[in-house]
C-alpha cells in the first residue's frame, strides 16, 4: 500500500516539474496618445497599446503579475475564453478585489487548452483606451491534432480595435441619449438633401411617414481604426510566396470588421480558439471579441498587398501590408447604399407599422438587407473589381443567390 502511494506522489511531483511556469509582468500606466492629431489620455502596458501578446504552450503554468502603476484608478485583467479557476477570472468584486494603484496582483493558472484568445481590463471602460491584448496558446509538440502546413506556419498576431477622441464614458452617455451626433459625423443621417441628390425623395418621405429611423449599421463614430495599435503597418520579413498564419482577435469596443486580402484567398483554419475544417473565403466578418485564425500567402518579390480590416459601416479601415515590395493599390469596400436599405425597410412595413409578407420573409432569414445595401453584391460597385461575397444567407426570391452556404456557416 505505502509503496503504491509513494509512487503516485512521485508521479505527481514529476508532473509538476514537467509543467513550465511562464512569467509575464504587466506594468499598467497612464499615458498620452495621438491617433487622430489630438493628444488624448490612454492607458498603456509596458509602454505599449495594445498590451503585449502573451504566448504560452498548452501545459504551461501562467504566472502573470499585474502591476497597477496608474495614478488613481483600480484595474483588473480578464482572460477572454480561457478555462481557469474562478478566482483567476479577473472580474472585480465578483472573483477578486480590484487591484489598487501602487499594488501588484499575481494571476496564476494552468494552461489547459490551445488556440487564439485575448485579454482585457475588466475595470470601468479601460479596455476602450488601451487595455486589450492577444493571448496565444500553442499546441504541445506531441499533440495529435497538430496539422501539417497550418500549425507549423509562422504566426502574425493581429489585434483589431478602434479609437475615439471622446472619452468612453461620454460615448456611453451619448448612446443612452440616442442623439444624432455620431450619425452626423459618419454622414449617415440620410437627410432630405441627400435623398433628393440620390433620387430617393419618395423613399425618404415614406420612411418618415412610417415613422422609421434612418438606416445605419453601427452606432459610434471612430476617428481611427487600428491593427496592432496602428492604422497602417508593413511586415516585409517573410519569404515571398510562403504562407503565414494570422491569429486575429477583435479587441474593439463596438466595431465589426470585414477582413479582406489583396494577395489572394483567405483560408480560415480556426474560430474562437478551436480548429475548424479549413475553408477558403474571399472575405469574412469578425464580431467584437471573436477570434479567427487565417492563412494567407505572402506575395512574390517586390510586391506587398494589404490585409485590410474595414469597419462594417465602412467609415474607415486599418491595413497590414504583407510582402517586401511596393504597396499595391488597396481595394476598399464601397460605401453602403443606405437609401436602398431604407427602401427595403419601407417595403417590409404596412402603413400601420405591421410587417407584410416581405417583412415576414426577412424575419425568417429568407432575405438579406446586405443584398441591396452592399454595392459589390447588388452589382453597382464603383470600386470596380467584383468580389464574390460569402457573407449572405439564403435569399429566396432575391436576384442574387448565395453560392456558398457552407462558407456562411463558419
Ligand atoms: Cu472579454
């Protein structure tokens, strides 16, 4: 009996020794940034926005020291999508006390999964002004799920976000008031003047008559969209013609992004940290807090193509140029056709505000607003190059049919 227990103890001790503690120190500090031409307050970790990419291997023990060096604010860190003991989850007043200024908090947990994740502050609205970063977990060397040609590719961490010169607290207040300020900034008020200019006077009148609001696909205006904390960036140290894996997280506060690549197809290989059957797409949309792993090809010599993240409302984008040569022209997504969307909304409603048959089809997902609002689908894209779209759902009775339902179910 005793010998058996000793043996088990020995095994446990051996196991513990085999697990590697991996330490990171995060120094949280007040900082000043200038993303838009104006100096604004933000929060940086180790002097940078976004926070550093934390990389682990499954089986490691994470030891993350958060040093709160802010002047007067508390902080906390939440590890988005990770399986861990509840007390390490980073939610102030729920799983821990807030980290007071001038103090250090140690998070430690075993890494029992792999994939692409991210982490962010869970205090106040600190995430919006800098406290977001990638959390990457590689597979163990002997993991049977390792995929040749995917898991052995060089990795490029990509974290998306946006910047507003307004304080996040003000944005929150404005959203509660539901005023038109952001729509004015974005040029999406759909005024009568605009309606007349675009030949949609009667659409606008009907819209007002039915007391519906102007069309929009997002609520906040941002001065800049960022990819790894920059609006534009170039990586030129990869072998021309080779493949790379982008580990992408959307660390934005409210923006969905369309992802496109000038250098060819995008192969999606993982979603929210889980491997998926690889699928080739022309583009995909990433929601707030989602992650995707994609594989793209580095261009041949003397060229570089943009990996583009375009805000869903198309008011702006951020780009990562891949390749060692001249930047090739970027194919931007054209402006949305709001009046066409408005017209469709009108057509769905009876005068008394009830839905008609068309409205029913819409709610049953048989039709898609994108089909009329996205110029590249409706076939009136002034930015030339027709791009096959993989975003739309089934659209019975519409002039365009989705050719790739399997893609849209990613
Ligand atoms: Cu989160």
